[in-house]
């Protein structure tokens, strides 16, 4: 009679697709970013080509429908792609899990500056110049962009860079650079070199702000929410600022973010070491 040895180990099989992405690292993050950009651009460019007249590119904020097709629709498609991708590699369930590493008190400074700047912009917008539906749809843009871009950058990119064994300083720098790189597609819309350079510097610093928000709150939900309040504030106040000097001051809210972002990122410390079945903080 043959004796059968019992074991509590249950070997699991991993698909080649999942194993590839689980290795993480810089180049896999770049590849995922390019895939997202391709999907986003396809949705944004093919839709008006196939269905002309959905919006007026010269006056996108003329109607709620125009805002939807110009901004919300491609973001919805991009978000759907990210969630579908996450499902195929088993990452979606841990997107909003507690972060394995926290942050120091000074990391609150930049998120607080972003929040204050957003509040000033909302307070100095001429809402009477907009149709109510346009304002609501612009707020929807914020929700979609917050979810899509934070899931991609502070969700997937950060975890992939950590899985590649990088220190948190590198994670902060590279994920913010990649976030800025996503906005290089603005060059395709005919933006001048000066405007593009200013956009890239600001989005890098804003990416640092969102990374620090992730660290101090230890949950992706808070960068999503802070990001969701930012884009609508900029869109609305830039399109129709209220009269008065305070509106001019509020319009300069990007500069404190840039200055602090370029400085504070160099103080980031720590390392998250991924091990089978668990993630630990390396102090």
C-alpha cells in the first residue's frame, strides 16, 4: 500500500500575461502608459471623425454635450481599459488597499497648497457665464480624470516601480515624470513649445503632490479626490474668471505647486520591498 503524504501547500499557477506584469519595473510601466494613451487618443479622435458635429473644438464649453464628448468620453474609455487590464492581472482588488508606507508631516504641505489653490479658483469663477449643465459636466470631467490618471500613475505605476525594487525617491520622481509625459500629447493639439514646457513642468510638480498625498493618507482614494477637484477648477476659472484682483491671484495657483514640487520631492525617503505574499516597509 502506497502512503500518500499530505501537505498544506497549494501550488498556484500564474499565467504568462500576469507573470510578465507582476515583475513591474520602469519599461513595463512605460508600455502600460503607451497602451493607455493609444486607447485614450483613439476614443478622443475616432469618435468625432465617425460622428462629426458632436462638439465644436473652438468652443468646447459651449454645451454640456460638447464637454462630454471632448473630455468625459475618452476618459471613460481609458478608465474602462485600465480596469479591464487590472482585472486580467489581478490588481484591481488591491488598488484602494492601505499603502505599505506612510509619510512625514511635511508631506502635507504640497497637497494643502493644491487644495487651497483649487478653492481660490472655484471662488473666483464667473458661474453665470456658464450653462448649469456645462458646470456639472466639467465636474464630471474631474471625477473621470481623477480616477483614470490616479489609477494609472499612483496606482499601477507606483506599484510597478516598487515591484522593480526602486527606492521611494525614484518612485516619486519617475512616476511624476511619467505622469507629465502623458500630458505631452497636448503637443498634438497644436500647443506652442512654451505652453507645452509649462504644462510638463506643472504636471510633474502636480504628480509629486499626488504622490505625497498617497503617502500621507496611505490610500489611493485621496489623490483621486484631490485630483478630481483640480482640473474643473482650472478649466472653469480659466474659461470665465470673475472680475477683480483676487481672480488674477487665484489664476497664478500653479506657481506655488511648481516651486514646492520641485523642492520637496528630493526629501522623499524609504523603500517598499515586495516579497511573496506580503509587502513590507524598509526603514
